[in-house]
C-alpha cells in the first residue's frame, strides 16, 4: 500500500483500486453531481471522488469508502481545507494536471464581475 505524508504530518494510506472502484466512483458522482454538462467544475468533482475512493487509512486508522454524500462529508472532515487541497494535488495524475491547467487558462473572463456605472 502506498502512503502520502502531507506537510502537516498527516499520513494517508492509499488503497489499490480495482475494477469495482470505477462503479463506486460513478455511483458517488451520480449521487453528488448536479445537472449540467462537463465543465472544469465537473472534472474537479470527478477528481475529488477519485481521491476519496483511493483513501484506505488516515493516520493508520482504516476508513471505509463513503456510500453517499453524507459519508463523503464525514471522511473529508478528517482534513483541513489546506490538507485536502494538498492531498488532491499530490494524487492528481500528471496528465490531468496539465489538462486542468490548460482548461483553466482557456476559461473566458467573467463579465458578471464588471459593473457599469450610469
């Protein structure tokens, strides 16, 4: 089993994912996902679910794969915001890091942030 040690010292054991984990990830995405098409937010949600399913232990304590959104919140409560961000960055496949960075660069500027004075 692989292990990641975060900058805070928290140790995350990673499970060896098998075929059934694809089904589990898709089920969790369907449970947690909203309506709409594929966008950067959807990709990020997918990556978060993949990271969640990969967690086997936290500081040596075995954790179960969440079965629903409530279970995801319980599992993620073991992390600070910064720890989770670091964990996701460390577990993100390199090819997806490049794809996400490219997609982020190509996002249009939001016109909603500009206001016009009359």
